[in-house]
């Protein structure tokens, strides 16, 4: 039901962006990334459970895993209303939102956001734009003036007092591990590293099996190939990959062998 407006990885977003850029990418196209402030702890408990019920009814499900819908709702309400934690010798009862890291909190937050965002999705789609969400992070591309988009975000923030949207609206932006840029109406993408990024991977001198350690440079380069829209950005990011691997004691010969294996397996000519 939400497959058309959600992504599970950056590469899914890359494919959608590439498809749109062929049809509707202009010099004025903006990339807007939106973060939902403290989503897990801001979703109201009762309304969150009701959104889960609404979602199950929308899917026309009578049972899930042998449990009746009413049983699922009662159990969900119990879990959401009975979260306790200890801090500095004191016990506290959580009265807003759900427990961080709880699978139920994630499910309820996704259901709550699904119903919250429907008006926004319709508005963006009617304007020929794209809207995709990954849990509490959203990426929007649309051919609107920046001031108009800022005004719309302000309007969306009035939809629900529990949901606070923080938007970054520019012609170049990042979403999760993807860097996106509109350069004179042309889409450019590459790997993005957050300021908090630390070059730490599984050390090569660890006791883990060799095949696990070989997979790390392989997967890292494969991701770079999928994300980079130009050969030059691929070359730049490929060189950046080597540094953290070498710092974690990976032999240069093994790195080069795995990089070559990626190109051979996927029939990519690096020249």
C-alpha cells in the first residue's frame, strides 16, 4: 500500500530519481529533505494504536499470525501504555510515544506517518514531484520556487501538533548515504558520508572468517558503483574507500582483487 511512497534503501531512491530526471528534471528542480523531530517519542500512544487499527482495517485483514485484530490492538495498547525505565536510581513511566528500539514502536510510527502524509503526497504528486519516506526521513523533489516550498512545509506543520517537520531545501542535498545535486537540470549522485562518519570497519586481523572480510571491500565498491552517476565521482569515491580499509589492516592486494571482482562479476568496464 505504501510501496509507491516509501524506500528501504538509498538505491531505491536513486532509481526513482533517475527515472524522474529523464522526464521532469529542470534547472529549478529542488531537493527537499525532511526530518520528523523525535518521531518515536512524539507519536501519541492511543492515537498511534488507533492508526495501527486503521491500517489493518484498510488492508482488510481479519487475523495476523493466527491472532485476531482485536487481540493485536489490545496487546499493542498494553505495550505502548506500559513502558518503564530506570534513570539515576529512579523509575519512570513513559506517558508519550513508544520505547526506542521496540519493533512495535517502529510499526506504529510508520502507520501514524502513513495517514499523516497522505495530503502531502497528493499535493506533491499533482505537481509532478516525487515523495519518498524512510521511517522519519523524507525526500521530496519538486519544481516549485524555494519560498513556496518553505510555505508549504509551514502549512504541513499545522496538520498535527505531534509531528514537527524540519526541512532542508536546496539544489544539492543528501538523504541517508546518498548525495544528490541538480547541476543545470542534470541529476548528479554519489556516496554521502555524514560529518560523524568514522573509518572503522571489521578489522582484518579479527578472528572472523576470511570470506566475511573479503565481502566488505566488495560491497563497499558495489554500493559506490550504484550511487555514482559519473565516472569521475566513481573514481573519487573509490579512492576514498581504500583509506578506511587500509587503516583497518586490509592488504592493498586484497582490496584491489575484490574491486576487480566487482567489475568482472557485473561486467563493468572501468576504462
